[in-house]
């Protein structure tokens, strides 16, 4: 075995230098790894809807103001049912986003073309759009609601309107004609034989005959006037039977006419929509539903224009998405949202077809819908929502 030669002074100095260099290298590598770990920690997603300092949001999401789903504050911030939902989803799935205002009619096309990564708002799930994009699991179920005049049928103004309607006046005129004819006839027959009850003077005599015919038709029968001649009594008997039949027919006609007049002004149920003037927003799901039900409707550019027409009595009912109607009508005097709801609608996020985020977003929605927190969100924006 060969002996180990002792290092010279120069060799020991070189060895010390190598050891120091190795030590410094290891130290710098450890320090650099720690710094990278800290930097990675600060890059974690920040609260939903905002980007971390120095980073960009990784999703561009389109939306459009349609309270209570989406609304915009004066400072440009967004809030509403859909926005609260989006914040929870972003926290659970782990992404940041930026909202951009896009016209409601362009949301689906913008997602399909790749202009935006997703969209959220008051766009009901439907087959036509599903052929171009993918909807997530629905997060809200509702339907088409109907706004009507807030009219009380027992108000004096409403009763006066019915009493002066063409139907009521035409029915009354049908009664006045026969009453006047038989009243005048009985006066001609009784004026000589019974001048105490049917005066000779035409003015007073005809009025007495008119009075007798009226009380006979209504079966009141005061008995203060009655014919005494044979022909007069014969005419009186004929008038009794005719009046009985006439009163029955006109009563039925009057009841039907007044009911029809009330239906023309008051929308009490879904069946009434076919008998009144209905309006909706052109191109909306409500218009499609009304057409499918063969209910004619006037089209308006937006909900405000439709409700203005309702307030001006140009239409009798306005159909649109019920949650949106509930929100907007709160500030409208003389208008209310009826209990009529038809054509069920569901709302979900809009994603590109076969998007990788669809599955985790669906899971996040289902998880949120099972919580008390979601009930509180709905109550916050729709206090009148039943429990």
C-alpha cells in the first residue's frame, strides 16, 4: 500500500478554496429554492374576479346587466345573483376572471367565436344555443311571468267604466225600447176609460204608461196603476209574459257582456292572455313561448318600453322572464307581477363546447346549491321569494 503524501502549504490552500466554493454554491442553491417557493406562494389565485398583483386574470367572462342576475353599480362594479355565484365558483375551482359588458344577444356568439372564455347572465338554457355552446348545470329555475295593471275590480272608477261600457249601454237600450212601446200603447187604450191613472195629457199620460210597463217588467208591481179595459188587460197580460222572457235574456246577455268587459281589463289567469292585448320583448324566450301557445303579442325593444306601454294602457299584460320582471316592477307605480307563470326556464353559465372547466364548474354549482348560503343569496336579491 502506498503511503499518503502530506499536502504542501500551497495544496492545503487550494483545498480550502475548493471547499469554500462548494459551500457557497450549495448555500446559493438553497436560498434560490426558498425564494422561488415564496414567489410561487404569492402567485396563488386571489379572491374571485380580481387578478393577483402583477398578474392578469386567466378568464375573460362576458355579461350584461339584467337585475337581479347581473347589475352594475355607478362605479362600474358588478353584483347580483349570477355574480355571487361566479365568485363562489372561482374560489372553489381556482381561477381569476375579468368581466366585460357584452350585449345580451351577442353573449352566445362571443363564446362560440372565442372572443371571450365564458358568459353569465339572464340567458335561459335552450336547445338552439346548446347546439353552438355548452351550458353548465342550471343554478336557477323560474319561468315567464306576466306584469299587469294593479287594478282593484271593486273601485268606483272601475265600476263606472263597466257601467258606461258599450255592452252595458246597448243592453239597457234593448229594454227601454219595448218598455216605451207598451207604455205608450197602454196609455192610448186606457186614457179615456181610466183618466185617473193614465192622464189625457200626452206628456204625463205616456210617462204613466212608461211607469206601469217598468214596474210590471221588474215584477215590483206597486199596484198604483192598472188597466181597466178588456183590451188594456189583454195587452197587459201579453206584456207580462214578454217582459219575463225579455228580462231573462237581457240579464244573461248583460252578465256575459260585463264579464267580457272585465276580462278585457283584468288578467286573472293564464287563460285570460288569449283575450287581452299582450306585449313582450322582441326575440326573447317569452316571445317564443307565446308563439308556441298561439297567443298574439306586440314586440318591444326592451323591458322598459314594454312596461311603459303597459302603464299607458296600450297593452293589458306584459310577459317576460319573471325574476327580471319582479326586480324592475318594484319601482313602477300602478303595475304588479301577477301569479301567472308559464314555460319553465333554467339559467346556467355559457362555456365553449367541450371546455375543460365544465366538469369542475358543474361540481361547484351543485355543491353551492345544497348550502344555506345559496338560499341567503337568493333572499338578498329577491326578498319576496317563498321559503
